[in-house]
C-alpha cells in the first residue's frame, strides 16, 4: 500500500505527437527510429545543446531524492540477467541518488560512482514507489521513464506532477505517452517556450473512470 507523503513527479521529453521513443529500439539504437541516430539526440537535445537556456528545467529534473525507471530504460538486456549491465550512463550516472528499476527478474543492487545505486524491484509499481519514498526520506520521487513505465504510474493514479518537454517534430509511431491510461484531469500550472522545446507542467488529478 503506497503512502502519499512526498511529491511524485515525472519529466519526459516527447515529440509533438506524444512519442518518447521511436519504433525498432535496440542496443545500437536505444531510442529506435527517433528521427536521428537512435540515441535520442533530437528528443533530448534541449538538455545539452541549449543547457543554459533550459538550466532551470534540467536542475528540476535532477533534484529528486530517489528515482524509478523501467527495465527498458535501464538497458537492453531482456529476460533473465545473462550478462553484466550497469546502465547507459557510464560509471557516474546523473542521478546521484537511489534508482529503483522495475523488472520481473531479481538482481543484486548495483552501486555506482557519485551516489547512484540501482535497486531492482520485482513486485510492481506500488512496491517500487514505497521503496523510493523511503529512500527519498520524504523528498521528491521522480518517475523517469520510459513512457510505458510513466503510463503505469499515471494509470494507477500515483503521479502528482507531470512535466512534459515537447520537441517540435513528429515520429508517427513508437512508445507513446498516455497509451492505456484512462482519462485524466490535468491542471496546467506552468508553460515556457524555449528555442527547441516547450516546457509544460501539469498537476495530475484523479482519473475519470
């Protein structure tokens, strides 16, 4: 049973038609056919190519006390863990906090440099949130993605604030935000247009089932 102490947020970069990744994802192209080289450069370029302009949004996305992500975001290994894998981010991932990875296959925690430790949760989104809340000590928990994981938390009514970073191009197919999510009441609380992205922040109300 999850408690409601502490805010649960989500930051997600999406194309104008709502996709967080293109089709045909692979280890060589983790974002699939994403309109670029498969590494998410178009979707996430605002964070790097225009970092000063978007500094407030970048800092807000990386200030959580704990993080949750799906196994697909963590890496390309499927099924049983048949090889070592410590994420896409190198020896010092950008989280600097506990990260809880949803999976069906048990795995020992993976400590990294800079304060990040990947923990693996096999008993569902509610359990992952409970553990993340405890690790965050009452601070913010951020659901990082991918879109399938975000959709699970939205459908369960467990996200308080949704922050979308909308990039002005379309993908037409792939992994899409809100797929399988019942109708939601969203209250827009902030918006800002930047050079290559529009930042939108919504307070998430109850689903209208």
